[in-house]
């Protein structure tokens, strides 16, 4: 697993935990830490999490293969 894979997966996990907090407690951790849902920093974090989620789709279809298996 490359460092890009690990970074993307970490961001996806952070996003999932944030959604868990929103679902259970109606509390958005990202918004609380970075100045509200509409602040530019929160929007960047949300965008990075979303892009990471799209990137992690490649992990799903890649399976257990590594760069050396190709």
C-alpha cells in the first residue's frame, strides 16, 4: 500500500467518523474545528475527504495487488 493509498484511506476514515458524529449527535467535528460548514478551510477538508473517497474506489477494485504484481 503506497503512502497515497494510506493518506486517502485515513481521510476517508476521518470523513466516516465525522458522519457518525453527525448521525448520532448532530455534531459536525470538521465544522466545529475549522469555523463552520461554510468556512473555506472546512470546505477544503470536505473536498479532500470526497476526493479521497473517489480515489479509494481504486483500492476496492485493485484488491490485494501491489505495484510489483503488475
